[in-house]
């Protein structure tokens, strides 16, 4: 699929956060499943998750490899809008980040990426814009992580390839 350039770069970088998060949880395990914050500036992004240690260079290499495999496989990025209660019954707190969705929100956009076998790669309540498939993101390059021990926060910076 040829789509680099047909989305604003921030949409591609934001969608990369979902793909990267799936790779982080796959490599580091469920202990890394709570997103504390995210940051997007042009083709640069940063994912911050709760975690208890700094990953090894090998783990970071595998995270980058897994994320780029999902980009290459060009998997659909599904968005389903559900009443909040139904979404919680179906998916539990998998859809949530560390900081809660405000109580007054009664309907959620759930962003779902499934791997080739149909298993959930990433699921998250998110009302931002996304690319239609992971192939539109372009290659993801993961930078050097920073572990903030006192806060138990792991920051993973990344860049996506510029429009080509
Ligand atoms: Zn999103």
C-alpha cells in the first residue's frame, strides 16, 4: 500500500505509538502495559510507560524489530465506537492508560490493531486520528530509552521515516 504522504505526519507518528506500545508489551511483558504519557512532534514521538527497570539494548532492538514487522504486515487499524460500559465489559482496563478517562465520557472510540493471527496487538481508547493501516506509518526507528527510577517510568523515544 502506498500511503506515506497521504496523512499528516503527526497522524502517522501518533499511530506509531499504538504499534510501538504493542511491541513494548510483547517484548517487556504485561508489566509494561500502563501508558503514562505520550508525545508527538512532527515525525518524532515518545512513549512513556510504567516499568520497573531499564530494558537491555537487545530488548530495545527486539521492540524496534517487532514494531517494524507490524508496519511491514500492513495490518488494519480498526476504530470502533462503543458505549463506555459495553467497552469496559468487553475489554476491561486493557483499553485504558494510567490517567483515567473523565467520568462524564460515556462513549469511547476504541482503536484496535490485531496481529496476523487475530490476536490483539494493541487496544486503546483513543479519540485521535489514525492511519487506516500500519503500513502507512513508515519505518519506525527506536532511540535510546530513559528510565526514571524514582518515578518508575520508562521513556522510549522514536522517529518515523519522513515522507518519501
Ligand atoms: Zn490513537
